[in-house]
C-alpha cells in the first residue's frame, strides 16, 4: 500500500488489466449467447419457444391439438412458453455475466474501501489540527 493508505499503483494497474480482460471475455460471451438456443415450454407442453442467449426469438413450435382450442387458451399457452424461455434465457445471461465480472467487482470494492479510508484519515487529521489564533486567521 502506498503512503497515507492509498492503494499502490500495482493494484490500480491490476484492476485495469482485469477490466480489459473482462471486455475481451464479454465480446466472446456475446458471441456465445448469440449462438445459444434456449427452449421454454408451456405447462402442458403443447407450445415450445426458442430464444437465443440474448433473448432474440428463434422459433416457435405449436402442437396442432392446441389450434382446435379457444383463441384465449392458445394465447395463454403461447405466452406461458414465451415467459418460460425468457426467464431461462435471462437467468443464464445474468449468471454468465456475474461469473465474468465477479473478480473485477471485488477488486474495485477493495480499492474503494482503501480510498475511503485514505480520505477518512485526512478528514480526521484536519479536524484534530490544533487551531491557534494564527492558524484560525488563515481560514477566515
């Protein structure tokens, strides 16, 4: 640690290197998510919807027996499948992003705590600075 409790240059450099690595990994993850096919189905299994890992619609499959049902039932069943696919896809993306950025978040929090501690020390030294008449006149 550098003087006054500030993080040293090596720690800051490490954080920037980690950020650059995350940026590269994020591009790779974006490509992987685009290539994924995530399926969601209605509760009765008569509708399936596929989304990419980035929630882009890919295809829909509807069992013919559903088309004989009332329109409201068809709409509800299709919506169930869309919601299921979307939930799975967004959960997958969130988990993958958390894996990707988890290390950087910890490094940034550590640096932030050290910087806050540094400013706390400065504030304490200012507050406890003895104020004589000569010193007080400088601030008025």
